[in-house]
C-alpha cells in the first residue's frame, strides 16, 4: 500500500459556496471545486435528491470558468454506502407508485425509466473539468459505481469498495458495465461483480480501481495537490478537450479515428492564444498565464461526449 504525502494543504476556509444544495455541499476556492456527499448520518447513502443535485452540480462546475478541477469526497466516515434502502423491498421497483412518482422527472431510455445511478454517472462523464474522487471510507453499490466516470480515483486506507448488486438480486448500474471493464479489465471486473464481495483499499489498488492509497489525513491534501497542479500549470481548453477526446476514443475500433480527431484538434488549437502563451512561457522560463476559457474558446470539433442516444426522451 503506497504512502505519499503532499505539501499542498486543503482549500482555505474562505471557499465560496455556490448554489444551494441539501444532500451535497459545493464550494469553489482557488479554481478548485469540492463536491461533498453530505448525509453523514446515513453514510451518504444515495437518494433521488442526491442524484438530482449531482446532475446540477456537475453542470454548474462544467459551465463555470472559475473551476479548473473538481474533487469529490464524502462527509464523515463514509464516501457513499450505496442506495438508501429506507423503503425496503420497493426501493428498486419502478412500478411502485411512490418510486415511479419520485423518479418520473428523469425520463425514459429504451422505453423504460432511466436508472438513477446512470443519470448521475453520465452527468459526471459529461463534465469537461477533471474530476478527482477522494474516497474517504466505504464506497458500495452506487457509491463505487459513481466513481467510475471520474477521471482520477484515490482512496484512504479506510476505504472499502463493493459491487454488491448480485447479493441484492440486481445487476451493476450507473453504466458501470461500460466503465468498469475499461478501467480494471474484464477478468477483474467479473470477479468483483460476480462475487459481490466488499474488498479493501489494498485490493482496489492492486486491481487498478484506484491509483493511490493514502493515510486518512493525507487523502484530501493529496487530492488538492493534483487539482492545483492542473489549475496552476495547464490550459483550461486543452484539459477539457483532452478529457473529452480520451474518453470518447475508448469506443473506437482503430487508431485512425483518434488520428482524425487529433489532427482536427491540433489544427484548431495550434492557432489559439493559449498555444502562443504556452510556447512563450516555456521559452521565457516563466509560469504560463493562459487567456482562453472553456466558456468562450472551446472548439467545436467533436460532438460532446457522451453522445445523447435517440431512444432517450
């Protein structure tokens, strides 16, 4: 298990709250946004309200040029203990009148009610700002699958993960049947999904689900050091477009698709103010001051990923 420290402290206490949320907290400081799952008395169990708020907050971060990177963590001793099972056996029954009314606003896909975990995960995937998962404790069910479309995953030594769906008579949700094998490989994904067991941080690291395991007190400082490295040294447009390109190419059959897209991106970005500043700052041996923003200068060279399907209302 790796132990790494970071010289960079968490964001200052003067972080600025944005929209009002009830089951998550959101603030922005020094161009880094923090999303905190905020139901600590329930180990941050996932609800429809949390789903709705995650959709809103990722859209807010994506649209805000003051945000260069996003850190996601949980309040208290857990990251997310999975779906809130307070309604018992009806929790996942889309035909139950209460459940149907609660989720009616999410719409349908393929003629059935959309999976709530997928609604949240696809909102995560659509955010063009890099998203760093700082998993501080148990992350089970949707608590594990919601991290998969995040771009970097690190965890505390106290973290526990579980794709427990088969032990509840379910299958993996939140588009994890697409994400998980691409992240950890099909064999490891099958082992975790078919056993449904809960496993520790060491196994998560060995299976490539996370890239670092840290002592609890070092988790957030390390996450913020990654976010600050992005915010202080890189072009916002380059990072946003690069993120979209990397994820979108996972579904392509040959490198020719990547070559086509790379060529278009380089053609457009090569003429940008950010490239001129990037080269000048390197030659002049000074920190860069990139002028372009995602809001004003993001190039229209590819369809936004993930592409909205035709069978979604």
